[in-house]
């Protein structure tokens, strides 16, 4: 069975990953120029994917570990 510590660590790791990608995406957006054109949209797409995975995992944890 999955322990509570593993669930907490995975949840926090996913949320931090979403935050990091969001900050990187906003940073490249404000930087402008070629960097913004090349990476800003890709970083925001990556953020949406990571956010989707994080939501699925958190909802799955809530469903399977409701006490």
C-alpha cells in the first residue's frame, strides 16, 4: 500500500513542478525577442500538461484515500 509520506511528497513535487514551469514561462514571455518566440508557448503547453497530471494524481489520491 502507498504510504502517506509518499503521497505528500509526490503531491508537493507535482505542485512545485507546475510552479517552476509557470515562472519560467512567464519569465521568457517578459524577456521578449527570439527566446520568447521560441520557448514561451512551449513552456506554457508543458505547464498545462503537468497541471493536468497533477490534478489527476491529486484527485486519484483523494478518491482512493478518503477517510
